[in-house]
């Protein structure tokens, strides 16, 4: 049996990350979620693989807490208010009543079938296991929906992302209340009061500290722009810890703060968002690998039959029923849209992290609950995670994103009030001549760079253009830029604007 030591933890940890990344690269062509592979890498390095022992639910819980804070803040930053405003009611109903309905239905099913597999779980323990799994996993939803090159109709993506970003509080509260009930440590506060306190304080602190972070970042001036990202990381953990310290829900607070930060004018916001995209991926990798280390594959075999039954119930009955009950009154989704929302009820790291709470509290059957939740999370990532894009296209609610990657990699800082686009040089564009002067662009519109094959250069008036060249065009007037593109016969273009 090997153990992690200060001397080998960096070596083993870095090798695990590299192995996971390489495995993810190779498996992407088969549609295997990379997050699943990170779990499997952790299991491979663990006790029954290479023999490195890790048996600390508290450490795993702490790593998960930090990881989810970063992931939720990053997810909030990448979400536009304009996208979630039309689905705010639907997302919040799914995040509260949807979680509760899923927990009740699944808890009853677990209680009914547990004896068939030799697991004598009482109803409180069955409901606890179901509550642990009742929320969708924000890490999995954000990662899969944004990495598949998939466009969804009917506002499905903001609905799913809003739900996954805001449904952890309900699952967390159900988990904590049931642990207190089973262990006989219930306090004077009722579950309803606890839930209300968590939601109200989490929302209030998320709004207050989110706007405070925006103000603070804008007031501080750093000569090294990289320090802005470091400051925001500190703000994220401060928001979580302050909210949690007063009895609010820190996960909800950091998600709301991320929404505010990402939709505000902030110095170096785009650079910070780019930093957080990579930083969130690092934390996802570390979190999934840590959770993989915590479980033994042989323990999963013991609960496999039980896990298959419960997982199938959640995928085919529990989640669809809760979605239909929550979203049917809104009349804003087609039957195919409702089916897709039901299908993308992904389980992943969040249920596994919540499953460490019974372990830490030493609840009876906590190990059984943890192993079963782990198995069901893997099952969900395989069945649902691998078919996110397939089901969207099969149901006719999704299509491939044909937006081409940028040839120039240039982004406008928020402080620059301009619009920019990239266009291809075609025969139509050169119909009036093949020099820059012949384009006859409006006064406020300029071509600032040309890409020819692999070469980049700044154009002049007499520069000759060739078919296949890429032009980077900037303007102070977005309507003027659109008119210029239309006049040049450019049919496909996307405008980035800060006006």
C-alpha cells in the first residue's frame, strides 16, 4: 500500500492530470465525457489500482467546496442576463420544487427496492440518499453543454445552466436536515426556516458582495494586469466563506456574484473570464480525480445491481416526472424540449461531494450511500453525458454550432466603444478592384489586419488583396459596419461590439 507524501503528491498529481488530459483528447472522438475519465484516472491510481491510499472524506469535501465555488462563479460569468431573464421562473422552479420532487420520488423507490438487493435502508436513509442525488451537477452541465459545439433551441441551454447553477442549495439543505434528523442532532430551527435562511442570505450576500467585487476591482489599479484575476479569485472564496459563515448558502452566492460580475463593466473582464475558464477546468479535474481516489472499484461492484435500478428510475421516471410537473404550467417548451430537459439531468461531482457529508457525520449506511451515489453518477455520465448532443439532434432541438473560430484571436476590451468583425475575401468583394482603396469603406470603418495563409500584416491603401485572405475590420459605428459588409457582398459575418 502506497501513501501520498509531500515528496510524491506533486509528482503523482501532475501525472494524473496529464494522463486525464491525454485520455480526454483521445476519447473526445467517441463522445466520452472527459470528466468521467478524470474520475476513472483517480480510481486507477487509488488503492485497488496503483495502490495509492486516500481515505479522507473531509479533504475531498474541502476540495469539492473550493472547486464548486470556482466552477459556479465561472459559469455565472459566462451567462448573460439577457439569456436567463426569459427562463428565470422556469429555472428557479426546477431548482427548488424540481429537486424536492426528485428526492421524494427517488427516496420512495430506494426504500421500496432496497430489500431486494439486501440493503435494509430505512425511509429516512433512503430519502437522504435520494436528496444527495437530487440536484443536477453544475460542473457536468456547464462542461458538456459548452464543449459539444451545440446550439440549442427554445432557450434550453440557459434553462439547464440556470437550474444546475442554482439547485445545489435545495439538495444541500435536504441533505443536512436529514443527517441531523437521523443522527438526532436537530436544532430549534425548522427545515423550512433553514431553507429560507440559506436562500435569502445566499441571494443577498451574492448580490451585495458581487457588486462590491465589481466596485473594488474597478477602483484598484494594477500595473500588472494578471493581478486582476488573482484579486477576483480571492473575492470568490471570500464571498463563499462570508456567506457560509452567516448561515447562507455559499454556492448560490458565488453563482449570483458570477452573474453580476460577468454582466458588469469591469476592468480586464475578458482577460479575467479567460483565466477563469482554464482555472475552472483545473479545479474540475482535481475535484473529479480526488473523488475517484476516494472509492474502491470492488465496492462499486457490490452496489452495481442496486445502483442500476435506482439510476434507471432517476433517468426514466424520477427526473422526467419532476420536469413535467415543474415546467408544464409555463407552456414555453415543446414536448421535445421538455424531453430534452428531462434527459439532461446529469449527475456528477456534486452528488458525490454531498455524499461525503453522511460519511463525515458517521451516519449508518453512509458507506453504502456513498458507493451507490458514486456508481449512479458514473452511470449518468456514461448514459446521459455521452448522448447530450445526440439527443438534442435526435429530438430536433439542437444543431451544430457553425461559428468558425477566430483567425486573429483579437478581442475588444470593454473600455473600447467599437465593433469588430472578420470577413473572407471573395470574388464578389474584389469586383470593384483588388486593392484596399477599391473597397471604398466608410470613414469610420477600417481594415486593421490581413491574414494570408499563415502570415499576418497591416494593410495600406495600395495593398493588393487575394481571394482567400482574411480581413479584420473595426468600426466606431456598428450599423455602418453592417452596411459595409452588405455592400461588399459578405453574407456570413459575426460582429463583436462594445458600443
